[in-house]
């Protein structure tokens, strides 16, 4: 019995020492998270982008079909810098244009930089123009010549619808209103119109 008591006492002492070691032994410290190179950031709180239902989506713009039949009428709207060309068959074509360097108001005299207003007609087609092709307009008309005679000044002339200057590289478009009173398009656009225009075609120029 004494031997059993000694063994029991030894086991109790060992258990006590084990418990004390667990209580006071140093605990391993978990590693701290290292900061990233980007630093701390606000969480992404943006809402997901929602696509509009197909019925509300704007369809992509279709390129206008080129002029393929005789030109019947041309309308120039100076304030909108827009020219509309009606053809015999097919939808009208619209073009962005440049005007004279001082476009506001009707042309009065030579060198004023204004594009004339009124109804004119194509009176010449020039392949040897100082610009890339040109459609000449019948300006000055009698009313312009009479006003110039009364005022004692030159009404000017050579008002045309034309392309870019021959000196600039093909495909380049001069920016802004740069002509001396004419109506300017790109070379590709004037080629399209020139191929289907005819003498006598009406050209209306509005403010």
C-alpha cells in the first residue's frame, strides 16, 4: 500500500508541475500583418454599373450612304456650319463645312471674308482649281453689282464650294473658318458631290 501511495503522490506532483508550466510558459506571438506597398485604401464602395435594358439603349449611328444619283439641291446653313445635299434617288447627305474667315452677315464687298447669303446656282465646274475641285456659284448677281456700283466698291467674286488647298497633304482638313468667303469641305466630300453635280443646280445659303 505504501508503494501505491508513493506512485499516486508522484503522479499528482507531475500533473501539478505540468499545469504550472502551461500557465506560466511564454506563448508564441502571432506575426503581425505586413503593410502592402500600396498602403491602406478605402474599401471600394462603388455600385456595380447597370446596363440599360435593350429597349432604352441608343443604337449605333449608321454611316450615311454616299451620293449615288444626280444632285438636285444644296442647302448651306451658315450658323450650323452644315450643308445638306439632296439627290434624285436616295437620302439627303449632310456635311460639316468651313466658311469665310468673317462669316457673320451677308457678303458686301471684296475682301470682307464673308460668305454670301441668298439663292444661287452652280455656273461652273472646275477641275483645275487652286483648291481640290470646285463648284462655282453665280455671285455676284445683279443686285450685288448694283449695290456695289452705288457704293463705289468691288463686290468681289469667285465664290465656290471646294475642297482643301492643293498645298496641304491629302486627308488633312484645315481647322476653323479659313476661306475668303467660299464653302469648304474635305477632298473626299467634294469629290463625292462634284461627281454628281451639274450646271444650274440650286444652292441656297442661309444665315
